[in-house]
């Protein structure tokens, strides 16, 4: 019986998923590790670009069952999404 492991995968919202992020998702998926995606630096992108990033994450859920539904959006400069 595998423990319920989980991680937070931080993605810079200015760049979206890069090849190394997708490689990490492959590893996490192969090992059934639940993944909570956190989009960082949301103060540095337009609302449209942020929405594109969110749509791409939802699109990846087809291939990666480990991605959780909730996507966190944070900005350390503005304190958004940080409790």
C-alpha cells in the first residue's frame, strides 16, 4: 500500500510549463504522486495569459491524472494567494 504522497509544483506564470516541468509530471504520474499546481508571479502576466496557463493545466489533466483540480495562483509582491 503506497502512502498518499503529494507535492506542490510551482510554475512561473510568465513561462507556463517547460520541458523539465513536463518531465517532472511524467515522473510524478508514473509514481502516482498527487500534484497541486501553483502558478507563481501572477502579478507579472495579463489576465488573458493567466487564463491561457490555467486552460493548459486543465488540458494536461487528460494525460496526468495526478494533477489536482484546484490550481493556486500566487504573487509574493501583492500577497495574492498567500495566507
